[in-house]
């Protein structure tokens, strides 16, 4: 859901070790929609992105065709490898570097909020309150077993997730680990996005219940009808097209045709493209 995360505030969550991905294969196709009321009051959905995530051979590959970016999650190596085909670039970033970047970002945000409070007689305006609350979000959690729906809500954010149970604990934990680290990477790649804590809290609840999300709705304003909706279509098998894509991505890695840059240089290239 990395494009979805452009609109979510996240922050650092302590890392507790890296279990290896299961040898079993799985793929998830994700459709991201922005949902908003139309002039007649009905809700309309505008598709924002489609991504494909494939779990195979101890890795997870996340691909968005529209931006030609492949993010390879490598938990055994404690790193991500990122390929941008349109710019013929590749980079790697390890988990320790991500932790440090998030730590610095959190510190800078806290300092900024302190400055705002000083200028307002020690009080934060409502918009700053929302940011402050999301640094360490506390949610009221509601689980509805009949519909298998998980709801998390505070004064700023509301999540509603339709779920299905996992049938394999090892592949489920592999998925949750991937989802945690992708939330962190999204913030680092896209500085205009939110800190990871809110999404990490949702992941924590899904992990506890051994559930996969099949649809996640995110309301940034708990009383607003506008929201982001992500549909996750999960399959526990790969077809010939999936395997051809895996072969193509691995070929790109070993081709020698990609320019390898530092993660900071890659960030700068992405920012220029975004602007």
C-alpha cells in the first residue's frame, strides 16, 4: 500500500528480530481508491494505484507498474533492494539505516511541535494536535467476529479492516513483517507521508488475531466521509505470469545495466520525479 501511505502519518516502531519468510508462495494484488462524496452526496471512488506483491523464495517483491518500481524485501539480509526501471537505477537500504532516518524525523517533528506550542502560549492548534497524537497513537479497538471486521479509532484516525483468517502461521507472520517494514520504508521514500505508527498499530492487531486484511479503509478525519480504500486480493499460488515476472526482476538485478546509487541519491531522484 505504499501510495496509500502518502496520506498516513507514521513513526518508528522498535524491531524485535526477523523471522524468515516461509518457502510457501503467495501473491497479493492491491487496488487503492480515493473515496469522496460527489455533488449529489453519493460516494465516488477514484482508483489511485494498483500494485502486485509476490512472496517467493524467502523474499517479497512489491511492484507498481505505473512507476516501474520494484521493491524487494529481503529479511535474511535485513534490507530492501529497490529497482527503478524507468530511470535504470537500483539501491539498497538496510533496516538499521531506516531506523536511524525515522529516529531523526521523529526528533525533528517533536522539536517543530514544541516551537509551535511556544508561539501559541504553550497550546497546540488543532492541526498540530493531530500530528502530536499520531506520533504515539492510542486506538480504541473493536473486533466484530460475525463480520470479521476490525475497527481502530482515535480522535484523528479511523481504520476499518475486513479480514479473513490465516491458515498458515509462518506465511502470515512473513506477511505481517513485510507490512511493518513497508510502512517504515514508505515514510522514508515519501517525506510528505505520515509516520508509521498508526499503520503499525493496525498490523499489531491483525497479527494478534492471525488475520489478513482484504479491505482497509482509512479515515484521516474520523467524522469525514472522504477516505482511502485498499482492496487486497490474496492468492496462495503463483501462475506462469507471476513466475515470468520474478525471472525478469531477478534478471534486471544481475544484468549490470542498472546504475547503483546510494539510498540518499535514490531518494533525491524520486523527489525530483514526484515534483
